[in-house]
C-alpha cells in the first residue's frame, strides 16, 4: 500500500530534529559563555511559565530576541545556555509568569502558550525545538530552587544545566520524564482512544508515564492493558519526541495486539475502539464522513498512525 501520495509529503514532527548544537563543553566556561552572550548574533527565547513571548509579525512571529531585546522585556529570573545555532549562541531566558502575562497588553508582541504556537504554526517550525528545550529546563529550575535533600536554597551553575546546594553539596541535574505512546495493531485494525481532554472528534494513540523500575516494553504492555483491556505482544520502537508539557519525552512504539475485546478504563479514557485502515486514512486526510480526526502532525501520534498506514510497521 505504501507510499501514499494521497496523504501528501510527510510533515515535520513538532519539537524534534533540533538544529541546536548543545556545546556542553562550554557550560562550565563562564568566560566563553559571557563572550558568546556579548556577541551581537546571540539570541534568546523568553518564557514566563507556560507563556512564550514573540515579536508579532506576519505571516510568522519571531520568538528570537537579541540579548538586549530580551532583557528590555522583563527582569530575567534564570538564563540557560541552550547551545549554538549556525555558530551563534542561543539562550533561554525565564521571566516571571506575571511579567509575561503583563506583556500581553503590548501590541507589538505575541504572548501565548506553546501548544497554540505549535498547533497554529505561529512561528517558523525551526524555533520549536529550542523553545521546547528552554521551556522544559526553565520549568525544572522554577521547581528546584530549594534542595530536595536538605531544603537549603540552590544555585544555578553550568550554564543552567545543574543546580548546586551550597549547604549539603548535593548536585541536581535537569530531568525529563519518559512517556510511552503506542499504536496497538491487530492485523488490519489499530486501537485509538479518546481522552475527555481532547478536542471533540479527535482520536489518538494511548499513552502513559513509564514508572520507576519499568522497561519501555513493560510500560507499553501495562498501559494498553490498563486503559483498553488489550494485552500486547511484540513492541517495536518507532521514534521519540521531546514534549515540554512540562518535561516529558514521548517514546513512540507500535505494539502487536494479542486480545480483541476492548474494556475501556473510564477514569482514563472517554472511549477506545478499533479503526480499520480505510477509516484511519480518511481521518489523516481530514475526509472522515463524521469529521473524526487524528492528532495534528505536530504530535508523534500522527506519525505513529501514518507509519502504520504506509506499511512501515513490521513485528519481524
Ligand atoms: Zn542540600
């Protein structure tokens, strides 16, 4: 069946394929970081909690400020070195959420949440990975101002990639939370579910956090069984996606369904059911007779579903 020209070229996955070279070797070199920040080509993404600040423009707004432009917006709470793009430094500047909220009154600025920016394509897609990087690490800083070990105030070091506790000498590193997201497949059918949080008519892959002591495969098995009552066998890794809401890493997999009878966990899902290839193809193409849809291309679920439709999934 593949390829599927009717579905058009494969879209870009949101927040992934970063062009940022992280240059981790510079993180502890404050002289080098100061020099990079002083370079006129340096740029900063400005974030206040869930809000991203951009310079309003048509057709695309610009979320990359000069260092001076960023500091003129609001006082920086934390500044993180994201890395370099085309040799120029990129920083994430965290401002107070209230300060970002106050910037909404300015007509020259777009101040909104990252989901809206990504879903509506309000900025060049190239900016999404560094914004995701900045948002996730700044979120971590905002919640680790005190040492989890002894309660003393911690200090940002290493260009924002560590916090040190001066009292007990503990070192704290930014974390990311693994989430499995999987498309369970039963021959010519796949399993999709609906969360009550979804926009009406959208169906997606099941997903859940990987728990401590659990492998990716075990998490896929457990979540699919818990949410839909479907036992799975073989699990095949597809690809992953940073998901900065707030600090997740989505691990996309296809799973071979062993059971057929769905039992929906109504505390997690509004509904779950099998979809055949024809119906899913119509959903991907936004041509479903009842208006049902898959998630948009910014989400890895779209790509997991499309890969199955395009016969790219093999359980060996
Ligand atoms: Zn401590």
